């Protein structure tokens, strides 16, 4: 091998130094930016679930009565469907009086937030228990008592729809004689009888409304028996203020006519003679109260909405003629608009004296405490309080 020369070593040294200089002059390689793992899509924070409200209903009849209690239970089911985070229960066929007080107290002790008691005869029992449980809200249906904190009353201006029932009854009647199955001689029932009579007389000034007191809200045999009595007395239209469509069924079976009450479905099993039914829509009112309880805004105020708010309505049955439908629909809209007020005068008392002159009207207090009949009613009120002689 040829020995390496000095010149070769010099060349090699210069080359190495040049390469080293080039290497040192190159920028250091940059690390690729670290790709942060994309954050998982941030879920929108869940809205806080509203506080659970436990609501209970006390019913005077069975939920299958096809009338009053059925309509209230439809309201409870409306709440279950439309109100979030609510738990409901009910107890049916609770007698008025001591039994009612025991049942209401038991529900309060079980921690229900709001308790609805759905019969006039529950009023005093509800008041008593409300005093014992100040943190529970109590709503009594159809009464007039309340306190300033946790006890209120709720009803609707059903007298508006009863006026329409009187119009329909008089338009259908061939005799001008209308029978009324009347549960109890209390202001609620009395004002409904009066408004049926006033509506009937707006069509036929000589119309008469004969009553039979049955002293029960729910007793199907007694209701039918009262209807038979009225039919036998020559009344060809039967209006019921009780809980079942039995009186209208009795009229249908005799080839006559009737108007049911309470439930929008009441005509379904009442026969071909059913002209229509003034009925209740409790659900929205119940829902409103429950939300007030949940939000802490509940205050007793005495609640008496009417046709304008939708708590009361009128549904036609198979015996309603086109003429009846047109007239009743027209008058219902007038009530909603405020251009027709069934409580407005002139109103004559049963004795014939002028109780409410033209240009005046019965006040809410007058209506809620009514213990007298208008002209055209055939029957008596125990302990009547005539407005004039």
C-alpha cells in the first residue's frame, strides 16, 4: 500500500473542517407541533331537573262514574302527561265528613306537597287539616273557604254553560217543561238550576224547570229514579246535576231528551236522546297550581275561571239539531267575549219580585252564596233566603 502523503492529510483535514462547518450552520430540526387530542364534544350542561312534586286527589265517587269524578281524574292524568317530575295518587269514593278528614290527614302525613279535595262536603275537613300541616298546600274544589297561606278554593263558572244547557233544553222541548235532577240544596246546585231556567226562558218565556232533590252526588239507581219521576210528571227534557249520565239514559229510553254533566264523554253512553253536556277541563288549572307550588309562588286567591279560560265548555250530543248547535255556539262565543253575561239582570225571583234590575248583575258573592230560586223554577229550597218579597 502506498504510504499517505502529507498533502493528502492536509486535504482530508480541510474537507472534514468544511463538512463540520456546514453541519454546524444547519438549524436544528424542529419537532412537529404536538397535535392536542381534540376535546370530546362538550355536552351542554343538563338543565337541573325540577323539584319532584307529589300531588294527591280525594274523590267523592269512583273514577268510572262517567261524570264528576271521571272528569277530575282526567285532570290528574293531564298533569301526569304535561307536568314534569310529578308523582300523583288518588283515593276514590271517600264519604264526606269524618272519613274525608281522616283520608286528607293521612295524605298530608305521607308528605304529599299538594292535596286536591274534590267535593263541596270536604270543605271543612280540608280547612281543619290545612291548619295542622302549614307546609302542605290544600285546594278545595267548589267551596268558598280559604286562608292566607296554604288553603285555597278552585271552581269554575259552570253556570255559564248551564245557561247554554237551558237554551238547548228549551229549543228541544215540545212542552216547555224541563226536569232537573238536583243533588243537594247548596249554592252551587241552586245557581246552576237558576241558570238553566234563565237560559230556557230566554228561548221560551213560559218554560218551567221542575226539580227533584236526591241528596247525593253519586247514586245511579236514585238518579235514574228521579229522572223517571220527572218524566212521569210531563217533563220531556231532563237536565242532571248529579255525577252519572243515568238520568239522560232514562230519558233516551222513553224517547225523550236530556243534558248530561261533568265529563265531555258523558253523552257517549247516554243514548240517542243526549242533547249535549256542560263539562269541565280541570287539567290546565291543576297543572298551573302544581307549578306554583314547585316555584314557591303559590298564594291563596280564590280561583273562579270560566269559559274564557277554558275550564268549562259545552259539547253537543246526538240529539242536538243544527239549529241548537248554531245558537249555542253563538252564545258561548258571546260569553267568552263578555258580551253575554248570564248573571246580568233583569232577574226575577221565584215569587215574582225583581231581584236584579236591568243594568245590574249578580256579584260573585251573590252567586257563591245563592239560596233562592229564580222565576220559572218549580220546587223549594230548605232554609231559602229570598232576595226580595
